[in-house]
């Protein structure tokens, strides 16, 4: 090639123009807001030297002259490409707020669609880093339709490749549905926000004053709406956590999650497990202490930690193999199942099932949360999601009943007749139709009303019920669980069950899809 020729010169000039486009002043603008630039995000995310950018030199589409001259920026406000993360192929896009507010025009969207399609074809995860004012106003309906293509691609890839969104600035209007359709959403505290209508519209329509953060900041979405699964205080920590998170997941639905060398420090027989559940059935404890001792040391990565904390979900490893953990948390609302925890659990279970991740359930649940609020808001409909998700999942499913397993909640939490593969119970387990107080009140209502000292009789009957009914041994004798085990051997039992389930194969009836109650 003639290096002094016209075409090579043009090639170099374009590269020079691109360099100038990303000025230090623009970067400074992002930094002042506590944000990184799109390039900085990409280079933090990918293993050094592995990122390959594509469509670098595309330019924006035309728009009507009334909106001014089209800025012929290279790249149209989004960086797209692929590279290695923890040594594995990952596709990503990062919106560049310094170019027309990262707004999504037709060309910008075409770039995203292109790598979405590539990621699906190659069977690799895709990560979207969002920092955008939404649909590009100047491009009108064309930019709206471009969003539709992106949504359609996400839906087509759902359950085939992991799709993760990281919100690192605004996500406003219908644009929020792009992250909402993906599997997991990461947000950054105080610099990212998501809402369908912003504070100005809220003021106009409802005359309510609300800040960006209070309307759609990371804290609100992590605690209240459940839209965000993981939040961190800055972008560096968000990206580092994301890289760790990806290490638990397979690249696609036909692969298994990567096997990580186990340092062997977790004890297969651990006597400490005998001392966590208090003797008093009304006393709380932290189920995460049990998860930490059963899983490989420091391997537990909790998801949606702040949303519905009465149910704990997350990924962990057992001898280096990824498992999904679902656990009632007696420390919060006594571990009861309510609307939010049912939805959280169901979605997590379905993700595990789609991506070949066995599910380990730790059960200590007094039942569904009673009350008009829950009933009126649809605990029947939402609780059904958990049932549906557990039952339809074909991955290995193992339950350890730690303490309470009452009523419908016993059935929901992966009971054997719902399709659970192995069900173990600790001697502290209480398996019955309802808790002792409720049962005695119903069964002995007349007797209690007639007696002179109802409190004493109630105490006596409750003790009798607990001894005779609310224990694991009846279920054991009837075969509704597989074994009552010493808590110390929980990890050993779960590992051996997992090994036994290595070749589990389930034939699913042919149908277009089931109809999970939404
Ligand atoms: C074109 C946009 C833009 C947009 C921002 N910009 N949003 N350009 N289309 N949607 C441009 C601004 O004109 C500005 O250009 C630059 O980006 C930075 O924006 P600022 O407003 O100066 O930044 P900031 O003060 O940080 O405010 C950020 C913002 C605000 C809150 C996101 O820009 C904003 O409210 N934008 C509109 C949000 C919105 O309503 N989008 C449409 C959503 S509806 P200059 O040249 O001055 O630097 C939607 C439909 C999707 O997305 C449909 C899917 C179904």
C-alpha cells in the first residue's frame, strides 16, 4: 500500500478528527458530574487491550432543518463493540452523553441493534451502559421506532444470552423499558436515574414537587420499585461488581456457568451450623450466616439485596459451581412471603432456570403476609408467580427446611410435590398446615371460650401441637421430604444431591409457552 497516497492520508485524517472529537473539556464535564466518559467505562470494563470497537465512524442521520444543522460527529453518541471480560467474550455498548446528550437517533440505534444481533449469534452476554436523554427529539418518529427495534431484540434474546443494563446517567421516558426488559439492572447512586415522566411533568400534571433522586434515583429503584438489582456509590465500583457478577453466569442458555477453582476452605461438615437457629421459634436469625457456611467461602453475591429483604436471592458457588440461592430471611418480617418477595423470587428462579443454574432453597417461612393491603394488591396473583416459577423450572432444585414451613408457603418453597428434586429438613423444622397459635385458636375455639383460664390452656395446647404436629418427622415418615439431617452436614448433603442431579433431564410438554400469572 502507498502510505503517502490519497486514501491512506484520508484514513489518517479521519482518525485524527476522531481523536479531537473527544476533548478533555468534554471529559471534564462528565467528571464534574461524578461520571466517567463512555470510553473510560468501556476500558474499565473490558480486560486490558481486548476491546474492539465497531461502527466508530458512522455519522448521525439527517433531521429537519428547523432543528439546525446536523452535527456530523463520528460514532453518533454511542460506543459499541466486543472484547473479553474475565477472559470470556462479551458485547457492550456505552452511550456518550457528551454527544447530543447520548440521545438515541436512528444511526445510534442501528449500532446498538447490530451488536445485539451479533451477541445473540455468538451466544455471548451483552451489557448496555446507559447515559442518555432518550429518543433524539430532532429525529422524531424515526428515533421512537428505533427504540422499538432495540426492545424487540432484547425480547428475542431473553433467556438465550444474559443481558445486563448499567444506568450511569439519565434514562427517561419510554427509554426505561430497554433496561427493564433485560435480566439485571445496575445503577449508580446519585448520578443515575430512571423514570417514565420526569419531575417537571409530575409538577405539571399532579402539582407535586419531587427531586430527580426521589422520583427515580438508584436508592428508590433498589428499595421500592425493585427495578434496580444492584447499586453502588460510584461508577468504578459498579463496573468492578458487574465484572464479578458476570463470572457467575454462563455465556448462553446451552452452556453451563464457568467452573471456578474452589480453594477448599469451606467445611463440608460444619458444626457451627447447629448453633444458628435459636431454640425459641419466635427468635430471628440471619439466614445469610447459613448461606455463607454452606457455600464456598466468600462466594455469595446477593442480588436485589435492598428490595423485599424478607427473601434473599443471589448467586454462590458450591465446589466452584454456580448455584442460585433463594432463602427466606427470618430477620425481616419473620421471613414472610409478600407481594414484593414473591415477584423478586419468581424472576430470580426463572433466570436461573433459563441459564442452567441449579437452585438451592433455604426455607424458614411462617406463611403469606395476611391483611387487606396484600390481598387488595394481589398477593394471590403475585404469590402464584413463585409457585409457577418453581414448578416450571427444570434445573436441579434442592430445598433445606431450616425451621418454619407452614401452609401454602411450604408448598411454594420448592416442595417435593411441586417438582423439587431433594428436600432436606433440619430437626428444628416445623412443617404443618399452620403455626401452633393459629391452629390452636381454630381447633379449640369452643374449648378455649368455655375454660376459666384460656391462656394456660392455650399454652398447653400450643406445646402439644408443636411436639406432635409442627416437626419434620411426620413429613419424613410420609415421604414428603427426603431426610431429616444434622445441620452440620448440610453442605455435604447438598453437594451430593447436586452431583446426583448432574444428568437431570426433564421432558417439557410441547407448547408455545406457559401462561405465568403476570
Ligand atoms: C436531543 C437531547 C436530548 C434528546 C438531551 N439532549 N436530551 N438532544 N434529544 N432527547 C441534548 C441537549 O439539548 C443538550 O444539548 C445536551 O443533550 C445535554 O442536555 P442538557 O439538558 O444540557 O443536560 P442536563 O441538564 O444534564 O439534563 C439531562 C436531561 C435533559 C434531564 C436528560 O436533557 C432532558 O430532560 N432531556 C430530555 C429527556 C426526554 O424527555 N427525552 C425524551 C424521552 S421520551 P447541547 O447542544 O445544549 O449540549 C423517549 C421515548 C422513547 O425517550 C420511546 C421508547 C418507547
